[in-house]
């Protein structure tokens, strides 16, 4: 694991009240390069909202998210790898195209993007389905496409919301090994999960309950 020098992404005093109920309340969390952090808690505890705030997909009611010590601006292109609920895939594109397009958006040349997408899909066991449109894939397969897309860009930060929830034991082990490999290569990986097997692969755990940290 890469030696820690300071947080790549952090949240300080983070609260999120999108309606009349606080989803997150005074949450402090940080992750360093080379670390795999588990965010745990029951359904409704605020795990998904925390990842969305760390990704800049939502704006906190109070508190601040920082990336490399600078405030995260809403809507900013962080270049983070994201595996969030709903997958965020384009259903009419193929699995390969869903991985290739973000690579090209990050400046990867066309031929290189095709090759990297193929390797990423092969690594999650979807090489034979690369040319299948996403709308024809199962939920678990779409989840793996999302993981492949996030890993393919080699992000500095990877945020994954229950990335193994719909997988069998063998596929789950494969995905966890890939996430662990990314962290060992220097990526800051944050995984929201309720699965003890996922937590066991991580370096550290923070737990949420009713939007508040109960363990860090």
C-alpha cells in the first residue's frame, strides 16, 4: 500500500438535509492514496449520499468536501472513478462503448481506448459480452461494466457503492481483487458496503448509523 502523505479527498463537518430530514449529520472522513476504505452501515444510514457528496454529485447543506486540500466545486470534473447506484451507463450503447467513451473523454486516443476497454471488460469477466448493448445485460452484468469503466480510467480516487452486491462468490472475489489491486497501485478507493467479506479486504472502516458516524 502506498505510504500516506495526506488525504486525497476528505469531508469535514458534512451535513446533508435534502428534505426535512438530515441524511448526513456532521460527518468527518478522509481517504489517502493507496488506501481502501469501507463505509458501512444499514440501508438508509447515508452511505450512498456520502459517496455522492464526495463525488461532487450533490451539494452538502453544511460542511465541506476537499480534494487535495482544495474545496470541491459543485459540478467540477474530478476525474474520479464512480460505481454508483443505477450504474450510470448508456443503455443503447454496448458494454465496450460505455467504457471507451469515458476513456476518450479523458484524452485517450481511439485505438488505445478500444484496447483498454477490452482489457477492463475481460478483467471483470465480460469479454464475450463487450459488443452486447447494456440494455440487454442483467443487473449484475451492468454492475460489472460500471466497475470496468471506473477502473479503465486509472483514477486517483474510486468511489464504489455496493459494487459486489449482485455477484456470485467467484465474481465478487474477482471484483474485490481488482479494487484491492487499484488501491495497492496508489488509488484512493472508497467502498460503501454492508458485506463483511468486502470490509475484510479493506484497510479501514467507518460506520454510519442514521447519518452519523458511529465508528471510525
